[in-house]
């Protein structure tokens, strides 16, 4: 990342639909060359925020700057600097892959010479061989995703918005998209704003992660810092008859730094999990708790998501 240049800046974004508030005074900053992952449960305001950032939706109030350009005052100039690959791609399946990419180039005013050169440059990214000259309706889901990604960067945008780019893809196709996202960022310096439903994707790719809940940015930081805010080790207990009384007794155990109940799951943070897990099992047994499952593991981003939103993203 270079200096303090901001590729994306949102200031006090507010969006309401009639009497429903979708986004409430949300502010964020994404530096040039950064990969920023934006997470949130359904209905939290994530999609509304993204649509405002890419100029598809006007905010009720607040300001948005892309590469220093105010998007409300000069949306066309801002659009020339960004690439967008939404979850629901707008591919015309009657076109060939080549026709689709040529059209993208022409829409951005590229000359025929530059379009031809760009097609050659993107061959490695597209990775669909002779299918480039076949109709898109014959493509697999992974091929369509890679073609859509190629279309979003055809004009060499400095900021790329990717909305769940690997949803529905098989593991091999997902890995290829991950590799291309890393290459775009590391080799070309492209700033990437990424939403995903795969927490390991955010953990692997993002420099920073932001979690939106009920229209507000609840927490943000590096994946490591966010996980450390929960604790290095977790003990997870699944049981049907968890109570507040049991929770308080577990919190008093030596080695327990934090404990919470979410439905039928008791999450316990500890710095000495190997020593503490036995104490937890004994305490629950003495409290007549029928344990369905008791595990010990390292903290994940999904645990951060659970603490912030009350739900696990991985269970959706």
C-alpha cells in the first residue's frame, strides 16, 4: 500500500427507503492498493452500501469519494476508475466470450488496437481456451465467473469491487479466482473491495475486514487483530439446556476470559484451553448439562462474526 492515499472513502453514509433505515451514518476508508473485505448478515445493509459505493444507488445523505472523486458530483468520472463484478452477472449468453470482452472495451472507449492487446493480456486470467470463441451459454459456472472478472478489469480500473466472486463455484474454480485476486492486487496494485460468504476467503485475501450489522459498521481491523480480540483459543460447547446460571458459573472458572451463549452454543475464550477444557466439562456435568459436542480450536473470523452479529456466517 502506498502512503495514505484513499482509494475509497465514505463519510456518514445514510440510506433509507421510506421509513426503513438500511444504512446509518456509515464511514469507512480503504487505502490505495488495499484488499478490504466487507462482511454482514442478510439485511444488514451490505448490498445497499455496495450499490452506493459503485454509483448504482444514491445515498440519502453522506459523501462518497473514489480516487478522490466525489461520486455524487461526478459519477461518470468515478465510474471510469472502477470495475464491478456483482454476484448476479449480466452476461449475455448469446455472445461469445471474445464478443463480450470486446464490447466491454468499446464501452470504455478503448481503441481497436488497445482492445486486441488487452485480450492477449487477459488470456491467462480467462483460462477457458477455445471456449473464448463459443457462446457463453455453453460455459460452466467457474468459466462464467472468470469471464465476468475479466470483463470488470478490461479497462484496467484502479479500484475493483467484487461481490461474492466465488459463490457457487467448486473448490478448484474458487482457488483460481483467489489466485487472480491476489495477482491483481500484488502485481498491478489494484485496490479490491471484496464481499464474500466464505470466511476463509476474507482471512486469506484481505488486509482488513469490516463487519456491518443493522446498517452500521460494527468492527473493522486486520483478520489477525479481529481474531485476537476474541481470544487465541476457544472451547465450543453444544447443548440444548444452556442457562444464564450455567454461563455465570463457567465465567468464574480459572482460565476463562470470556463466555457467551448463542442459542444452543456456549463459546468460551481462554488462554489455557488444554487445561481449561476439563474444568468446563466437569462444571457442566455438575450442572446437569447434557453435552452434545465439546471441542477446542483456534479462533476464526466466524467467531468474530458471531460475537458482532449474533449469528455465524458459515451456517448460512
